[in-house]
C-alpha cells in the first residue's frame, strides 16, 4: 500500500490532536459536559425560544398608545342593525358596534378602513389588521364612520383626536359572556411598493401592545 506525503501529514496532525485531547484535564471535560446538559434542558423546556411578553389588559376608557396611533375604546354594543349607516346583520350574525377615540401620532393623514395619500394604515379590513377582534373572526368587512354622524371616509389628521365608530359583523354566538376583546398592535412601517409607487407607505402589525376588554351592551 502506498501512502502519500499528504496522508502522512494528515496522520501526524490527527496524532498531535489526539494527544492534545488526552492532555485536557478531566475537570474541564466535566465542566463542558455539565454545560451541555444545562443547555439541553433549557432547550427542551423552551428556554431558548424567543421570549414573549404578555400584552397588558386594559378596559374601556383606557388609552392605548402605539408608535403611530392611539386608541381608547369608549363603549361597545351588539345590535341587529344601524339605521343611520344602512347596516343590517345577516341571519346568524350580529353587529358589534364599538365607539372609540383615535389619534394619529404621525405627521401624515391616515385612513381608518381606507387609504389616505398613499398611506395604507391597515387598521381594519385587511388579512392582518392592527385592530383585531380576539376570540372570534368577523364574518365580513367592518364599517367605519365618525361618531358625530358626519359623512365621508374617516381620515385622521396628525395630532387631532377624533371619535370613530367601527361595526364588525360577527357570528351570533360570539362573545357569549358579553365581554368584547380587541387586540391593539403596534405598526411596522414599510415604504415603497412594486408597481404602485416608491412613495407608498404601508403599516403592518408588529407586536401586540394591549388587549382591551370591555362589556358590550345589547342594543337590539
């Protein structure tokens, strides 16, 4: 059998490495083994998973502030219809009507349920809304209007608080205990959109800031 110079050199390196390993004190091996055992236990119990912080639970009248907007849930109710907005629940549904006070904390107008000046806030009526009902899925799109009854799409100007009403159609058996939960997410702001415009600004849900728990009265 022929052994090349490269093979001889490799064997020499392996031999030296083996002697070095054998020369390591047993105490160091024991310490390393202990560390590996601890890491394995932590991994199995989920200690290496990304830590999550429970969102604060607040009630009606408590303001929740995010990096881009603030919202206070004033009241909530269930109803079969809102005559002034020509809304009527379908069979097997009811309307969850929530009155809020909202404030735009950015320097550009934002729409609630609509796009304003190339800024899509995604507060409602999107697959991943920043304002999300907890515990049930809406059966259709939310309707949004100003609480004072003024017509037109709801656009919030920077730094101007406004009362906004949101009505979600939900299953008739949703929130059976009468307590409504609304998850309020912070916004991740991204700029630019392929095809549309490099000036388009989009908000997408980031971390959960708070969960608003409020009783909903029956307004049928």
